[in-house]
C-alpha cells in the first residue's frame, strides 16, 4: 500500500510508478521527493529530483530482501538514461533478449530504447546499491530545440541524433571517479537547507551530466582519456581521499598515504590527478582550506585556532593561501 506524506498532488508519477516495485512511503521536502522503502521489503530510499522540463534524476540507495526488476519505462518514457553506479552493482537487460550486462561500481552506462521495448534494471537481494540515473526526454531535446537553443541543449541534441535511428542502445562506459566525487557530495546533503543551497546541489547534477556526455563522446570516438588504473586501485584512491577529508589535521605524506592505501607513489599521484586534477599535496591543501572556511563561517574559533585545527603550523602561510583561494584574508572573510 502506498503512503504519501505532504501534498500528494505534487508527487511525481515516476516515483509513484517505482513504488509498484519498491514498496514504501513517499515524502516531499521542497523540490526533493523521497520513496522510503518499507522495512518488510528492505532498507533504503529512492530520491527523485526534477531539474528542468525533460531532465530528471533518480538516486537509488537500497539493500533489498528480494531480487527486483524495475522497467526503466516505469520511471520515464521516451528517454535517454545516463547511469552511474557509486556502490555495489546492478544488471541491465532488454526485454526478449537473454543477455544481461553488469554495471559495476564506479562504472557509467548510457541506455536508450524505443517505446514498446522494455529495458530493465535488475537489483540483486542483500547487496547494497547506490545508483544514479539521469533521464533526458528525447522529444524535449530533439524535436523542440533547434539551432537557436543553448549549447547544453545542442550537445544533448547531437548525442540523440547519433543514436536516434537505433531501436535499442546500451553503452557500458569506463570507470569514472570524477562522477563519484560529485555524487558523494550530493548524497551526503540533507535537503533541509536554504533554497540557494538546493539550487547549488541541483547544479551538481548538470555537472555530472556534462561529465557523462564528455566521456560518452570520447569513448565512441575512441578518444577516451582513461587513467589505466585497475578497479581496486580506483577504489583505494576513493577511500584514501575520503580519509584525508575526514582527517585534514593529520600530517599526511606520500609515504604514509601509500602505506595506508597499498599503492605506489606513482599510482597514488596518477589516481589523484585523474580523479581530482590535482597532485596529492594540492588535494590535501584544498581540503584544509575548505575546512578552514567552514570553521571561520560557523564557529567562534580564532584564526590561530583554525590554523591548528586544519593541520597547519604557519599562520602567515595559511593567510597567504586562504586569500589566494577566497580573495579575502581570513579576518576579512570572517567579518563579511
């Protein structure tokens, strides 16, 4: 039985359709709609965000008691789907075709099928899954946007043109940690913030879509800029970057990070340049600056206490790099 909190007139028909396969309760908080799974069926939620006409996002964070097949058309019809698996894996299968394709952790996929040809996502029981799907309405972007449309719409329209004649299309992409980093920032947000913060978070979906499109074009033209790292090495890079974020005050060094991650110095640097377009030391410095900015904005700590809290020892050096990043000295920033 479906339960809805809030104004049920505003509930997305897509989320209501998904609820036929993932039973739970739908709640609304500002522009975010969430299907919370019934404990009898499993744990987790599906979050729905409408970004603009013809563009919507679904975030799955699930651990189910039974295997489930979800027809993509239940979420959206006549669309192109950009899929990214942040944790676990799921399988995809076109109706009437025996072959299934696995989308693994950190992997992208682009899916398209004509109306009438069912395209199914298969979620395995007792396996945690975090999955993002960005759906683009093909008619919205192909038929309605002409030469006068903006560059973003033109890019999508050109992409649709390249696959429009095919009744079905499935492209399994390479691993992409840049999308993972953006999704981690999105999924870690509690959507009870100010409207400006919600708009900022929505902007990350557009950034994720842009990275999908960039990778897809590169791969179909055999120009993919992959890192050459193995999946376990990519996982280690992701884990060590999270460790640095949680512990910016530690005196991180290449040697200690290599010991913790099990990677060689060359692999560690290669991974950070691929994922963050920064060296390891640049990444550590950036994490410290971001934490310092939060502390200055939200606490009564003195500048010297902030410097110590983020693992730096020189106040003059901190003030120099802070001003370079935020265009104000720490003291001026705090006053503003």
